[in-house]
């Protein structure tokens, strides 16, 4: 491809002047062209040098990036939100969010894509600082919560002992000082209450990502998934999903966010919702057996439909490469062990949410059995 020829010359000049990275990458992972911003970070190469390869740019993520790029080429659709950490020629690291756009030539199949990268390093660092600040606020509040009790208990004992003193003048002086200390403790209590208000405001408006609380829930569920998979012996090599949220491919993040959206809708069907927790000491919500059964069956039905839409089929022997799964069957035909696994996942949800200061609340106190029967599909 000759980018300097004809009408592409003006486009090339424009792309060269951008502060964002722009690459044109072939389906085999070879960089056909890159703009000045990318070259300055990665190191400009002589025209006779070997072209950049994706394995040089993303040494640890190349396989996943290639999978993303192939999906873009096959679907012909734009893909955004690909986030990767990249190391430049000086050793400096940047966090880049890429958008992949199919490159179309008239009457030719798509064989390459545009990769546009935006440096979000500062935003990521700011998010980390916000999380650290929020964590510190939580610690301060906990200290406020116990400090008053720790001080007031011995203070009460001191005041009580004053009544045993024969020197009433000295006793009165001690009691006066004790009351001053008690007033200080009261101010600490008020500070704790004010801190609670600040925390609740932060919880209401603090946004971890573009999707806000939905992403917060998705992150919590994904972390629980990682912990369970690691207990079962899984590794990032055997299961690509066993990695931190920020390292997940875009398609897996979207799938998790869709799952959270389904959770919101399904909970509403049993007159429940997800709310903010005002205290880490609240009792964890517990579903009734009928609620857990309903939610587990609903989740399984949604999972089956999602798999079928993606081309999966039923088979006795699971084969992820061939998109064959032994659980793509109606709920009633699932082995009891698998159904219990799904019920356990439902019952674990309140505890997972509690880790990120969220809770499940009932919108009314009526019995939900009739409601479940009404919502349940035949």
C-alpha cells in the first residue's frame, strides 16, 4: 500500500499531526504505517528496517489483540475500549485506549484496520488516586466509629470514681475536666456523622467507569469469579478470563456488563433492587429458596439464549473451540449438581455486592411467591 500517493497524501498529513496514535495494521499483525506520535514513543525505524509486529508492541497481550482485530475484520464493525499498557523505547509506560476501525477499499475484502490510540495514563492514575482516597475515608470513618466508645468507657469510670473521693473540691475539678473531654468526644461523634454523609455523597457520585455502578457490580462479580476459578486451579493461561478487570478483552467486559443489567431487571421481578450500603456492619441479604430457584433458572435461560445467538450448540462433550457445551439444555434437564451450583451463585451475590458497599433491598415486604409464579415462563 502506498500511503503517499494520490488522495491519501492529505489524510496522511492530517494523521501525522495528531497527538493520538494512529496505526494501520494488517490481518497478520504487521504494522503497515504509523504516525509520528506513535513513532516518537516506540522509536522511529528506518525505511529498510523490519516492520513493526504486534508481538513487539504488545508482547504480553498480542494473542488477545489479534483475536480482537480478527473479530473487527470478520464483522466489519468498529470496536472501541481496547485498553493496553505499552512500554516505549525509553522504558516509559503508557496506558492506551484503542479504537479499531476496519479499513475499506472499494470492492476489496477487509484485510487491515486502523488502530487509533488515546493516552489515558493520567486518567488511570487519577482513578487510582480516587480509589486510595476513598479507601482512606473508609478507614477514617471506622476510626471515628470506635474512637468515641474507646474514650467514653474509661471516662465514665473516672466520673464514677470521683464520687468515692473524700475531697469534694478535687472531685468537682476532675468531673469538670471529664465533662470537657466528653464534649470533645461528642464533637468527634458529630465528625463521624459528617464523614458518613461525605462518604454517601461520594458513593452516589463517584464513577469507576463509563457505566458507573453497573461497572462496580460487574467488577465485584468478576473478582469473585477469579477467586473461585483460582481455587479450582485455573490460571490466566488455562482460562483467559482469570485476569484483572482492566486486562479483560472488551467483549468480555461487555458480556459482564450485560449480565449485570440482567441482574438489575431480574431482581426487579421479585420486587428487589440494588442500593448503597451505609455501613459495612449491615446483615447480608438472604434470598428465600423460591427466590434463589427463580433467579437461578432465569440466569440459566439467559445464558443459554446468549450462547445460542453466538452459534453454540449442545453436545455431551464440551468443546469450546467448536462452540459445543453440555449445559445448553432446559433448566429441568440440567443435572442437580449444576442446578445447585447456579443456586449457590445466586445466594453468593449479596456477599459479593457487600464487598463494594452495595446491598440488595426489598422494595416491599409482601410475599414474593405469587410474584415469582406470575413472572416465571412456562
